[in-house]
C-alpha cells in the first residue's frame, strides 16, 4: 500500500484485500471513537454510504459483543443471535455467517474486524487464526502509521480525556509526572516471521529457560518444606501449563514472531481479565499475564526489568512487590499508582520509607492510562488525576509548594529535642527495613531506629539470605547508626509476606495463621541463623532484638531460649558477644493485654505494633479496603487498650514504645503522648510534623482531657480529639 495514501484510502484497500484473500463477500472495519461508539470506517460488500454513518454502542450488536468481550465471535446464523442489531443502511440483510475479531492493543479493544458470507457456515479454525493475525497487524497499523492522519484524530487508540480516579492513600505526598507502565507493552520490531520452524524453536528455548528460572526459585533446598498446594506452586504450574504453551506455539506456527505471539496471547488474557468477575480467576489470569511479561524479557535476553525512566516518572502497575519497586531509580521515581494493593502491603511500606506518594485501589487504572500520560498523584486525598486540566495542575503545584515550605520548617527542627511545653521529653525514632533508610536517618533527626524490619532483606532477595549476607547487612545497619539504638525485629514472614523461594501452606486466614514468631519457633533453624547473624554483627556493641506476633508468655520464653542457646554456642567457640543484649517483644496480639503482669517483667523492652493490634482487636482485616472505614484507632476500645499497656509498663519499669503507623500522624501521636507514651517510632516522613506538634503540646493538660473522652460511648473519638487539639492550640 502506498505510504502517501490517506488513512481512508488505505483502510479501503485493506478490506478489499482481506475479502479477496478470505473469499468473503463482506469485510468491514469498525474503529472506536472517543465517544465510546464503534464507527464503520471501511467496508467491502456493505453499502458504502453506511461508512462513517453507522455507529454502534459498545453494548449494541454483534460488533459491540466482540468489542465488549475482547474475543472472536464465529456464527453461522448471525441474525438469530440475541445480540444481533439490524441496521438497514448497511444492506447486510442477505449475509448469515459472521466472524468478528477484536483489534487489541495493550489489552484494550480499539476496533473490530468483521468478515461475512451469505451461506450459513461456521468459519474454520484456520480462518479465525488468520483473521486474528490480520487484526493484530491492523491494530498496529492504526495505532502507528494511521493515527496521525486527521481522518483518525478522533479514534480512541487509548484514553485521551482528563479523568479523576478515587482510590486509597498508601503513602502521603503529591507528585506530578509522566506515566511509566511497570508491565510495559513490548511492541515487536517484526510481527511476522520468515521462518516459522526457527521461530518456534526460539520460543520453546525461551519457555524452557523461563521454567528453569522459576523452578530454581522453588527448589526446597533451604529446609523450608511444606504443603505444595499454595499460590506460588500454582504459579509454577502455570509456567508448565500445556495450554498456555500450546497457544503460544500455535500463534508462532501461524506466522508470528515469538514476541508477537506472546503479545497476542497476553492481549487475549488481558481482555479476559477485564471481564472476569471471579476473584480466583482474576488472580490466575494475573499469573498468566506476568508469565508473559517474564517470557518477553527472556526472549529479549534480559533477566531484570530495570530500565531507564524519565526524571519525573510516575510508576503505574496493578500491584508491586518490594523487589519490583527497588528496580527503579528512586531519585527519578516521583509517584506510584496501583490498581490493587493495600496500605499494608510491601510496596506501600517501601513507598512510605522512600517518601514517594502512592495511591492504590484505583479501579481499572491500567485501562485508563497510556505510557507517557501526564498525571497527578495525590497521596493526601487518595486520588489520581489522569491527563489533568490546567486548573488541576495549578492547584497541585500550589499544594506542592506549601508542602515544600513545611519541609523547610521541619528541617529547622531537625536538631531540636522533642520536649512538650510542660517539660516531657519524647524520643523520636524511625522505622526502617532497607539500607537506603539509613541514608535519611541523619536528614530527619531521628534518634535511632525503633523498628528495623529484617524480613525486607528476605523479600527482595531471589533466594534465602544465608548467614554471611544477613550478618553483613546487620553490620552495615549498626555501623550507619553509630551510637544510636537500633531495634531489630526478627522475621515477620507469612500472612501477606510470601517469599518466592519458600513453600507455604495456603491458609483461609493468613493474618491469623502461621507467621512471624510462630514460623520461627516451628522452624528454629531459620530463627537461630538470624539470631546468630545479629550476635555476630554486634561485635561487642549493644544489640536489641524484638520478637513479633507473640501471643503468649510461653512463646516469648521459647524464643528467648533460642537466643540463649546461640549465646552459649558463641561462648563455647570464643566468639565475641554483644556488650549489652536486650531482648524485647511486640505487643500486637490482644491476648497479651490480659497477661502483661507476667510478660513485662520478663522482657527488657516492649513495643506496641498498633497496625496488627488494631486489626485483631476489631477482627477486621487491615488489608481489606471494605474494612478500612469500619473502625478507628481513635476509639475508646483502642485507647483503653493502649492506656492499659502504658500503665502496666510503667508499673513494671519496662520501657515501652509505639512503632505502628499511627505514631507518625500528628493527631494520633497527640493522643499517644497524652496517654503517657514517650517513645515513638514512625516512618521518616512523620518525624518533622510530629515533632512540631510535640513542641506546641502541654501533655498534662491533654492527658486529663483524653481520660475523660475515653469514657465515651462513641465508636470514634476523632472529631472530639481534633476539637480538643485545636482548643489546646496544638500545632497539627
């Protein structure tokens, strides 16, 4: 086809060629307008007057059925189909057989290609296959060469209009930037292959390499055996699925390159995903799509997804693991938008540590953005503005300037002690989990690390970190902290923290199941190796170890015995021990509230994990968005529980801190200090604003008022606490 021809002329030529090659009496191309209508753009066989005049809604007719489902529709008696919609201007009365295939790009239907015949016949598999290949090439042609033509300027190759999406805030902050898709579509350099046999061999070799990579991740050489019927084993099963492989091979045999075959199968899976209502099926389709992404990287000879990104990148993904997020340059990554996830998942925790605004639970986000779109990430309100209007951009810039001014104010407070107006000093610590957290400890003025999440090293690693690697990390952490204290929380794995190289049992209620210290006590070799690494790394310094998810005094006693065993092991071999060893416990299981008198005298320190304590106290999964608004940490039950912990710790003389997310929020921290807590550990971004609040607070005055509020019958005291803080002129 002549490159100089108009878009209309080229499309007219395309339908003529397809009709002749497929011995079809009708061939038509429908393209999707920005009005969400499918317009007849070219036809061979129907009335030419209908071109640009016939339009169908996505819910209308057989063409709409194909566009809506993203799947081929093959009928031998089209008029009898329930979705058939008769349009007299087309002159299609005599045609009975119908074959329609979607024009897919990035999983989005941008049009429909149709062939029809008078005879009542069902088109063969080869014909369906051929038309799908043609549709794939046509989609690339429309989106590439033809999209710049004025005749197609209103065709919605991808969303173009400004749009506001409401989700949930996972990490505070505001950012403006351009979209970078995590699961970036791979546009094949050559869609069609010249040698199908050689291309099939290349595909099968890549599939074999992919399977080997996944199998290596699942080898049970780490002594972590368990039932194999879990989510990760299912993922491996899909990598070996014959149906998936067969679809890829058949696509290559039809004349596509290996990359084009993967792209086509992945597009079909995305189309199915968009229509899948069953949660289990959606997860399985996610697995298959991710396998497609991995296979494309293998074909390209890449073992990582790291790539160059612009200086103002906004990462868009369905969901992310911490390893995924760390593959991007954090200096260039300005914001994150997720279709799924929760504020408690790994990516959200890492985003907060990096102080990168993150918004999640954005329904069908991937269908509504394009690579390179300008977007605003509003981590304050949990919103995303896609292709924002100038007024929205201006408002976002103004708010970013205000936040910058606040950060400058907080910077001046970095070296100021956090002391209330009535002389009560509060220790300001930070939560950490990765080495880059240590780089910003000095910037924030944090007095130490009140919670170092040791499981992050395990979660971002492709295999189990052995003794040497663990020891080296802990040494670097203590070296960076200098004389500032560091509390190392032992592995809090299980629940939603699944390792790719460790088999775990599928559980109905993973948050209440085999996780954290329970896993460590059942697999003592794993816990002892970590304790040994910590003891070795201390090298005569002070070492603080804290056990998570302890539900009974006996569990703490057993865990402490493992520490003592490792100390004895080191002494027998003449190895240096920490100068001071302190062993503590996290209070996050409600059962401990009724046994604090027995527990606290046994521990050197305690820390309240309010994230888990809240969800267990209210029996509400904190990762479930439907539960997020059903309870409030500023409620009488929670405040009474916190008050009981603080008083018991004070009576026993045991130092106690709060290390949950609420410690980094000024209003919640106001209440914690009023309850008597004087050690708070929080995300780095919270230190400045909480310190500013403390400097304006009269603790004793606030304590009296909070005690009165705790007798309330209301389910939430948030509005009352806010009114109290304003009355006391507290700077929130």
